């Protein structure tokens, strides 16, 4: 009986005050959006931490993600990660090592 009374009471409140119900719906949707944004930003920062990029590049990307969270995180996942991978696969600059075993003279 208690359950039916509670259900009836909630239905009556929803019928009498629809703006209060919509307020809770908007709050729930807003909370889900905020959680999604937080997950995206945290994911971008973790990805940045694990990326094989130099310190300056990482610092610039962290600033972008922190200053403009949605845009910065999206740009990191679309542009930054692919650039970091390309740079990590690029051979180091400088003369190639000699294969004949002779030491170069300075």
C-alpha cells in the first residue's frame, strides 16, 4: 500500500507542478553532459601524458585542453595524437651511424 501511495503522490506532484519535474530532468541531463565533458578532458590529458612527444609540445597541448576543454580535447584527439605518432616514428636527426665499424674523426 505504501508503494502505491508514494507513486500516486509523485504522479499528483508531477501533474500539479510540471516545471519542478522538468527542472529535475534538465538537472539530470546537465549532469550527464558535465560528466561526459570531464571524461573527455581527463582522457585527453591521460593520452597527452602517454604520448611520445617532447615536453614543449605536451605543455602547449595541456594549455589548450585546459583553457578550452571541449575544443582542446577534440583537437588533441583529431590532430595532436596523429602528429605525435608521426614525430615519434620519424628517425632522429643527425648523421647516420657508420656500418663499417670505423670511428669518425672529429
